[in-house]
């Protein structure tokens, strides 16, 4: 399948017609073929229409990873509804707020937490019908599958996703059908997926990273889902399903490599490990290259851009003696990146400024937030609020968030560059660097670290480790060792909570 992909319905219709018995999704002992996904989605679409959902009405999906997640989203689209993908980890009042904000008319809901199930039932009974996805077979009994799908134009809204909400309630990001499908097409062309790809991932399907699985389906490949991480089960699954690609953040990759019986698993099918969302320490990549004997692929992006903007390819990971390992690569097909200074002028190579990007997957807007939309979308460019620079060869380097910048003694310091140094130390599992108000310095650089089990590393040893690797004024003036870092529901560290705890 080459060229432009025009709709998610067409992708699965092609799968149903050309390879109906091929496995599309695996999760534990449950599977879905391409034929099953398409047929089940038609029945869900029939149910949605029975509930008097009109074109462009919002229908929420709140569920952890499951084999029925994709067919539920597809069924909503077939019926002309707009899927609203919501993080299932949120508390009931937060879920209720997002349902209200998105003006949801129908909700497909799954939770193993009985208290949340009960609370959601109470909160939603006056607002919209809430369907228990664990009882979906019974719900769909007798429902006629929809055969004539509701047409959607390129400029019509396709779906709602949400930002991670590190600075408050998540923002609702809207994509049109045209935007999403153009981004999906560029991802297929850039990521190197094909019909033989078996992609094992930890990412939750409510996230913008779900464009990866949809890109796999566009090629006729297979995804292996996990609802939660277990190193042993993850390794077993690679061997059992002959997985060809993994997605892994540093903590996942480290846990796999540290598994005592790692060497007994046959991992020879793996040819690529993909990562994004957080930097991969160079030493960890080198260790993984040795043990997995495969290539690495890094991507950088955000929900507002439909996900991916830049990529560091497998070849670029090892190019010129690995000189680009600290980079997030160059723009993928049809995407552009530039760096701008505070006065709006474009920065020269090597000069740090705000990263602004453009591409086919740029969101339509933040739903019901016109001022916030205008603030970040200017003249066809999205202002990421990330700081970084481009080198003379067009490789992008991330310094940190604009709002995270520390000004200490008149010097600008980005936490990420300090965190990257600390991550080089194998004893350190997690790290958070931030600026703490200081009467003398204005702000002082401080670090909170979580050590690996058995490590006896001291704060002073950590500070000593930094010397000679970064400028003296960037070395944390204080280092705290904690058992864990506070995180939000998508796993990102809540720096505001860290700061509050430090200042107590």
C-alpha cells in the first residue's frame, strides 16, 4: 500500500478485503484479525446510530489498552461521530470534567476500579449514556451492523485527543480528517513499516502516539499491546510473536537489560527499537546495541502536531562515531523546523531559541480555547515552547521547556542538559532538575534523583560526577535522593510537586 491514505475506514476495509484472516492486534491470549476489526466496528457503528448520534457528535472512549479499542474508535468514525480519546488513569471528577467540556453524547468506558465505575455512573447518568466495554458483546447482541458509512470531508473533525496536562487540566486537541491522514501518510513513509512489521508497544492507545499503530495497520502489519509493563512477560512476548520492532523509554529498556535471565530469550527477530518522549542516555543506547544487536530510531513530536516532527534514523545513530546521539534528528517528510529568538528573528545554527514547527498533521485548534490556539499557532507555525537549536547540518537539539529555564546568577540553564549528564551515571534510575528560588543566585540549580536498587551513591558523589561534563554554574548546588518522583497520569514528572516538596 503506497501513496496517500485517505481514511481510517479505507485502511481497515482494505485489510478486510485483502488479508481478512491476518492478525492485526495481539494482547496476551486475545487477538483480532483485520476482518474481525472491520466487522466488529460495523456493529459498533450500528449501535452508535441506534443511540441517535448525529454526524460530528462526540463519543468518548475511556479504556486501557485492549484488543477492542481500535474497533470502537473505528465504529464511532463509521457512524459519523467524533471519537474523544480520554486518559483512563484520570480520577472520576477529571473524567467527568472532560466529558462535559467535550460535550460528549455517549461514552464507551472500561475500568477495573469499582469505586471509579460507580462514581462515573453517578456523574454521567444525567449527561450521557455510559456503556461498559467489558459487557460490549452483550450490548451489541441483536444490533444490525452499519453497511453504509457516514461520509466525512477532509475539513471535518476526525477525532479529539488530549495533551498530558503537566500544567493543569489537559487541553483538547482537534484534528480534521485531512490533517490526520496526511500525517499518517508521512509517518508510514518515514518510519519504514511494512506488512511484515510486528510492533510491540507500551504506549496507551488514547495517546497521540497511537498514530504509530494506525500506521502499522495501513501497511498490513501487526501490533502487540501491553496494558502494563512486566520485563519478563515483555521478553517472552518478543520471542513468542517474533516481534520485529519495540518502542521503549529508558526505564523500560533498562529493566529489560537488567532482567537476570535476559540472555536466555531469543530476541533475534528485533531489528529496530523506537523511542521518544524523553532522551535516551548514550551509554544506555550503546549497551542496548550490544545486547539487542539492532538499530535505534528516535522521534520528537507533540500532540498538537499529530505526533511526529523529527526523526533520528538508525543510520544517524551510529553516523560519524555516534556524534548525533544527543540530537532528536531532522524533520521527517513534509515537516519543517526553525529556531526563533525572543524578538521573533530566526536564530543562526548553534544558537538556542524557541523551536517552532510546521507540517501536515498540525492540529485544527485547541477545542473551545481560541486565545490559547492563537498564541501557539502563528502564520502556519506551531510554537512548541520547547527550547533548542539546529546545528549546521539541520539536526535538532532540545534544551528543555521555555517555562523550565533556570536563571541562576544571570546565566540561563536548561534542566534537560543537566538531566542528560546525570542520566549517564548507571546508578541513577530517574532524575528531575529544577530551579529553586534563592536569595543570592535568584534561582539555584537543584536535582532530585531516584537510585537503582542496591546503589549507595551519595549526593556529593553525584555532584562530583558532573564536574568537567558541564559548566560549573550548571552543576546542582543541592542533590536530593528520593525513593520515587511524583508523576502525572501519563508518566511525566510533575515538577511543580517536586518544587513544593523541596520548599517544605
